[in-house]
C-alpha cells in the first residue's frame, strides 16, 4: 500500500528527499493532513489484510494511527523507537500527548539500543520498564562482500598510495564534524566528509579559513557509492558530541 502524503515529514533530515519538512516545522494543518493520509491507507490495508498485529516504526503520527486502529478494531500493536523520534518529542511537545496515549495502549515497545531505551523511559516513565525491550538494528551483510575493488575512488580523487579518513552522516552540530576538521592538520592522510546538513556552509568556511587542503566535503552519496568509501577508508571517525542511539554508519 502506497500512502500519498501532502508533505513528507522527517525527524532530522534526508538530503535525498527533496521538499521534506521536519516534524518540528509542520503546521497544525499539515500535521492533521498527514495523519489523515496515514489513517486512510492504514484502514484500507486493515480491511483487506486483517492483521493480527501492527508494527509501528517511530513514535510519531503513525503510532497515533495504530492507537486509532486499536480502539476501533481492537488490533494489537507494538512500537519501535529508533531514537530520533524521542528528540523530536522533547523539542516539540505538540506530539507528546497523543504519543503518550499510543504508548499506554501498545502491547510492547522496542528500542534499538540501551541508550534509546533509557531515553524512552525518561520521557514516558519507568512504569513501562517491563514492557520495553531492546532489539538492536543490523545491516544487510549481502551488501558487504569480503573484498571490493575501490580503484575507481583512487582514480577519481587521486588517492593512490594515500591514507583515507572517513566520516559519513548528517552534517549537524551534534555530529561533531567540526572537531574532525579542526584536527585535520594533525592527520597524515586525506579526510573525506560524506553527507549533507545545516553545518555544511560552516564547515566549508572553516576549511577555507584554515587552509585545510586535506579535508574534502563530498556531499550526499547514494548508499552503493558510500559502501565503496567504507572499503577504501583506513579509518572511520564518528566524532558525535551527543549520545547516539545505534549509529548504522558505525555498524556498516
């Protein structure tokens, strides 16, 4: 079932989704319209599929939909929090009351890490301690063969014989990329920063001002191209200054 949304909502940001808007930036009218779109398609799916249980990803509008279906059809549901939804709820309390209602009636809550579980319990209360479980995320190992030819990267970026230090992720203050850039003069290798985000103009200016010739802002890459960089890199750096849920970049 494909849902046609009037506006694509995101918790943090996805450069590949043109025109996406953060949940924190949505108007009340937009929130209502998106909720209705999810609700309509979910009720259609329920009527045709008759599920025993609904599995909801993220504490957001979709968890409200599952709660509605539970009240209407008595269909049980579980919710998985990946972490970013909790940041959204804490920064924008408009979503909290209905998310609390969804959590209250959920059969179970799963989180992707112990840290996310702790943050969830801090937001919603320790009365859900026995109902909250940790199921870590994972990666598709079929995408990662034992060996991969990365000569095309060497040729494109003139890296033959050079060490490569890699960061990949969203360019935002909490990722701490500026600390990696500031350390670049002490690094005997090429520093490649892959990703997009609000910190990019600042990082670009920093690289120019400090004449960091070994730091390269690559921008957003599709996953297939990013995997090539994982294989080519000698070191992967994750300089986050906040507690991460379970960074898939690190796992990969």
